[in-house]
C-alpha cells in the first residue's frame, strides 16, 4: 500500500509547474497578439487611404525630397559633373554672399520684382474673381480670363514683344511716333531702365490666371446662407459682405494664392530671358533663377549652383511660413 502511494506521488503531474509554464507562455505571446490586433485595426482604418496616397508620396520623395537634400549636400562642394565632388565647407556661401556682385544684383532685382508683381497680381486676381463671380455669364468670363495662364511664358513673351519692339514697327513705338510724342523709337528691350518694368507688366498679366481660378472657386463655395444671415444682422452693401463674410471664409484660398504668387515671382526666368536675353543688358533683368541657370547649365558649376538654389529655397520657405502665419485660422 505504501509503495502504491509513493508511485502515485511520483507519477502525478505537478500542477504548479504547469501553471507557471502557462503563465510564462501567455506573457510572451500576449504582446505579439496585441501588436497584431493593433496593426490590423490601423490597417483597416487607414490602409486604403495610404495605398491611394502611396504613388504621390513615392514620386514626391524621389523628385522633391531627395533632390532638396542632394542640393544641400552639393552646396558645400565643388562639383563640375565630370569629377567627383570636392568638399569646400561654407566657402561657396561665403563667395556667394561676400564676393558675387552679380548674385547680389540678381537678388535685388528679384526682390523688387516680387514686391511689385506679388501684391499687385494677388489683389487684381481677387478683385477680378469677386467681380466676375457676380456676373451672369461668369463661366465664359472665367475662361477668357484664365486662358493666358495656359500658355507658356515664352509664347506670351513673343506676343508682348510685338508691343514692345524696339524698332519703329513695334505697336507702342508706332503709336507714339504717329502721335508725335517721340521722335525716335524707344529701345524697350535694350535699355536697362525699361527692361524690368516690361518684365513686370508681362508677369502680372500672366500670373493672374491661377490665382483668379482659385479665388473664383472659393467664392462659389461660400454658403449663401451666410449672406442671408448677414443681411438679417444688418449687412447691406457688397463691400460689407466682402469684409465680414467673404474674406474670413476664403482664408485657405488666400493662403494658397499668396504662396503660389510668391513662388512664381521668385522663380521668374523664362519671361526675363525671352524679353531681355541671357544675360540681359547691364544685367537689368538678371534674376536669381537666371543666375542659377548660368552656373548650372552654362558653366556647369553644380556645387555653386546648388548654393544659389539653397538660398532661393530658404527665402521661399521663410516667406511661405510668414504667409501661413498671417492667413492661418483656428479652423485650418
């Protein structure tokens, strides 16, 4: 009997050991199960959206993010596309800011150009959209107003050069000569004093299309109920509607228009080259992008050109952040 009891004791499984092993197994496997469930729930909620977004993100990273960081890296080197880049540190930035007089002149010209074309084009685009939105055949007027922006800057410059041709057959010179206001043709595209104003006029006329279309779309999406409620609250004139209802509702479109106008003004190149040539007389129409093009694709000094590109990127980024601060709202 005693032997049977001892045998039973030996063969009986140790329940405490089994319980501890089970707890240890659950402790190890539970985090992985929990992580899998979290991953599945996240994928069920956001996976489809990220799949649709993936093509844009991939192209954005390849053609925007990587080139930006590559340009920042090359800006510290001497690179001529034939030899390996040679590290120079901040020497390119020192030369650009301290010794490159042409760059400082192009920076001045670009800032003056942006300060004129940006606000004027921005305000005129909004006024045109606001007026056309109240007309009966607004779609036809919108198409006519937006059409010039569909044409390239070079093609439009050719059209405008007919007006500002420097000989007596140019339209403006012809009219002024026939009216007796001048005795000899004005050298519109050859005189350093008139080159920048001509580029400014052409750029303003061409830059209004995109901003106009954005403002027009925003105006058409303002709920009519707001204007009816404003009328009940005492708003009587169109200008009161504009300042108290329309402008506060158009902050996203105003932000986009401001950034788009700034980028376009700082990136002007094709119009200035088509009108004044490369380089322009006395560098009167030499912009930052023209200076970049000169070093990148004429002299093939990619390191120095990357330095110019980084400076232009920094200026655009800072102005963009300022506009986001000005036009941002709690609802955005």
